[in-house]
C-alpha cells in the first residue's frame, strides 16, 4: 500500500457517512446520497468526482470536502447544485471562492487565512468565473508591483484551479518583493539594553526582553509554552497557535536571559484568550513606548545570529520561516562592522598573514 492509499485508509476510518475513493489518478467521494433531480425520491449510492489528483496534498483537500459533505447530509441541507451536478446552475466565482475558503480553513492556520485569503475571497462577485473576469477584478483592486496584487494573483489562481478554469496572470502580476532592511533600521545591542533599562513597567519590560533575546514575532511573547525557559540552556517553545506553529528557540545572546531576568516570567495584564495573533501584536505595539518598532528586535536577532556564526538553516528554523526568506530579508541589513565580525569569526584559529608557521 503506497503513501496515498494509506492516507485515504486512515481518513476513511475517521469519516462516517462519506468515504474517499481513489479512481486511477484522481480522488472522489462515495456515499448514500439523495437522488439527483429527475431521478425520483429517496437516496442511492453515488460517487462525486472531485477533480483532485491522488497525492498527499489532494488527500487533505478531499478530507475537507468529505467533512463538508457529511455536514450537509447531517444537517439535511445537501444540494446537488453545490457539488457540480451538470444539470444544476453553474457555480459563480463567489461560489468557488466559498468552496476554497472551506478547504483553506481546514488546511492552514487561522492567522494565515485571515491575512491572505479571507478578504480576496469575499470580494469575488456572483458572476461566471472566467479568466477575463478574474483579470479585470484583479486590475480593479490593486496597483502593479504591490503585495496586494501579488497576493490576489496567488489566491485567485487557486480559485481558478479549483474550478478547472485555466488562467495566466503573468502579464499583470508584476514584480513584488518586501522592502529590504538597511543597517539603520535595526537597533544595536547597546541600544536594546538601554531601551530595556528605560521601560518602567515590569510586565512590558519582560516582554521587550523576550522579543530581543529570542527574536520573536510580537504576539509570540504570549504564545510561549507554560514551562517557560529551560533551566540549563534557556530554550523556550513557541506554542502551536502561533503564526507558523510550534518551534523551539534558543537565547541569543545567552547573557540577556540573566541581564533581563527572563526566568522571572512577568506577563503584563493583557487578555489573551479570544484574541488573534494580529490583535496581540497590535496590543504590544501600542503599549511599548520604545524608539523602534517591536519587530526591529526580531530583525536584530536575525542579524546577530549571523554575526555569532549560526547557520542560516538553523536560524531560519528558530525564527519560524524559510531559509530563502531569512537570507533575502536580513543579509542586506548586515552592516560593515558586522561583516568584519563575521569575517574575523570565520578566520579564528587560522594563521594570520605574517605570522610564523
């Protein structure tokens, strides 16, 4: 049994009235369904083709669709028009957007859905989905070479793929890349220590120290595992409900865990339950009265990791993003003195020019 068949078998064990079926290279759903219009009354066993390839990613999508189908059946709201019946009215762009939203909510974090998918999907109209309609919609929503244009093309391409409509957004997508950091955007270690000393509220002082020492996203100060800092290494664990899920992080530099007294957890009086990561991050931004953005502490940590000789692959994992993002975002912000520090570290232990061998 290959990986896909095993994934289907495990998924079907958890399902009830609906099962996932592999049909050659594609996936389908099978169950006892209401008769199609014109076929009489009652129920009969039927198969719904999904048009999804039989691979691990496709199985995840099929699971989400199977759960939705079971919900429709259990709540007595099943309608063949929602499942691609050829005799029903064709789905509109808004219908396909709603279907993609259901799938994404089951496969990505709530933060990622809110940041990238919710608004674009809600913007699609109740009109037939065509390539020309999507292009006109994108052009009317965003400016060239912006994050919004780039994100719209990404989201609406997925909508089109789900609907089986070929699209090519290459001519309108443009070129977008996040603004590169410069050395002047990032506080020095001396700046950070002085800023920490100037914060008068113990809770917010502790939050500032955690952001600086562990390179956290602002909201992650409230997403730390209850055990806190490891007594030996100072390692912490970020909980699953953070932006990129669970991960371990080590202090850089280690001396700050003592200087900032981070073992003594002093969270400020902030309601965490029911608040999104974005709301928590905004709360920190509005309460920390500091001369730089809280996110600049994360940038400083990333640059510090390079100066201290931490490989990009490790530093990126600790920060919870890809190596490509790490290199593209932070390497440009390494200043001349930091380059020299990296060079000296790389040459430690070697024989300097002019020394006797």
